[in-house]
């Protein structure tokens, strides 16, 4: 019985194979002539240009920002346990850019408000410009009288200027600096040898420069603090 079953299966397989071979379409042989294309000899030189160099990446800044945002979003997702989709991430990126631009504009406006536009393009170290008196003979000027005159008219900016010139007068009298009307504040500072005196002079020079050249308006209270700083410098110079 088993032999008959195996014989039957064998006959069926032979019949199936024969029919399959009969249904296979004939293969057409392509007799067309094949033309072999050859590469030019200067192929390597032709494409050895930066335009065909795909190993370098000129989007470093873009990729850097993307990496920053990727780490930031990853940290946010880990912290709050939420997953941000693509659109949400893009919206958050735009918000960050807008906030950064607003901050930059705010800082620029704040700087321009505190430093008037006419001082933005001035040098940091400015020379002592001439007044109505002869500054070349600074040792002969009584700055206390000029300071009182400025205070009587509530011109605190001018009074600060006279305070500064008085300090230069004392420094020159003690041979700590060599006075000249066209020298800069930095030049005087470099001439001072005593570290403590130099540091205080640097501080009052900054105040003077900010008030006088920066045209910063001060009141009586501000002037009192400024005068105290100058008096400290003058006392140190007198004892030196």
C-alpha cells in the first residue's frame, strides 16, 4: 500500500514538472553589439575639486545649534517624562531664537541709553580737552574756587571735572605723574608707581570719564559720593 502511494506521488511530481517546463516562455537572445564606454584619462583630476568633496561639512554652526537643542530637549524629556514631537520642537526652537534676539536688542538699547550716542564712537582713553583757563599751567590754578563756582550753579558734572583736574594737579606736584594737557587717562595711570594709588586713580578716572564724556547727569547725592572718592585719592597722594 505504501509503495503504491509513493509511486502515485512520484508520477504527480513528474507530470507537474513537465507542464511547468512547457509553460516557460522562450528566451530571446540579444544579438545587438555592445559598445564599451571608456573613462577619460583625466577623470580623477576633473573631479578632484572642492565642489565634489563630500567628506567636509560646512554646516557646523547649524549642526552645533541642533545638537544643543537636541540635548536640551532630551534633558527636558528625561526631567518631565514627556516626549516632544517634531513640530513642538521646531516651535520651541523658534521661541528660543526670538527670545535671544529680544535680549540682544534690549542690551543694545540699554547700553545706548546709559552711554549717549555721541560717546559710542569715542576712544576709551580721552585727552584732557581745554577749558577757559590755561591748563598748561595747571599748578597755578585754584580748583577749589572753580569747584565751588560749579556747585553754586548746581553744575555737578563740571564740578566732577574740576575734582579730576585737582587730583592731577596734586599727583604732578608729588612727581607721581608728568602733567601734559594732551595726555590720556591711561598714560597718567601707567606713570603712577604706587599700586594703591594707581588703583584708586583708575576708579576715579572711570567715574570722571563716565560723568564728563558720557554726559551722565548726576545729582547732589551722587556728587557727594564721587567727591569722597576723589578726597580719598588726594589724601593718599598727599601722604605719599
